[in-house]
C-alpha cells in the first residue's frame, strides 16, 4: 500500500459516503497542484506559507509534541476555497463538511507522517512505518 492509498483509506473511514477508493484518491489529489499526485509536503508548505497562526499549527503537527487543532475556515484559508470545493465535489459532499473533515484529518495525517519536525520522504521504509500508520488510523476510526 502506498501513501496515497493509505490516505484515501483514512479519508474513506472518516467521511461517510466516501466509499470509493478511486474517488477518495482523486479528492485528495485535488487538494494539491496535481503534478505529483497527492503531495502532503505541498499541503504543509501551504500552511507554513500562510504565516502566523497557521504556520505555528503546521509546526505542531510536524513536531513530536501535542498537535494544535485547526478549524474548517483555517483549512480553507490555507488551501483555498477552490481546492476545498473540488475536494467536496469529488466526494459528493458539501464544502462545509469537507472543511470540517479536513480539519480533523490533515493534522493527524501530517503528525503521523512526520518525525522530529520533518515530513518523512519515504513512508514505506522506516521500519514498517506505513503499516504502523495504517493500523493507527484504521483503529481510531473504528
């Protein structure tokens, strides 16, 4: 299972009605420029590039301490309303629900995909990190 597949599975577990892995993967890809598929690093850069409170929140997700929460409005501010709308459309949900769910999913996904303040480059390595991520996310959503 690659990282995009894992992220799509997490999304499907968190959003009722998102029951097609292809649609979930496509929705995730719509959050980024698309040239690299679903690029979590690009999402982190958008939060960091927003400065202030959003950059601080992204730093907390990357670090080893507690994660700061984020609102749907803050997700929209960082990613853009067009990206949230495209994400929502691909899943057949409204924009408000999409923002709320992304506010729940993104901090956790980024946190579990980082170590000591750095986003991991290869989630398939690192001693089975990908398998550990999958079991942690899937267990929490059950």
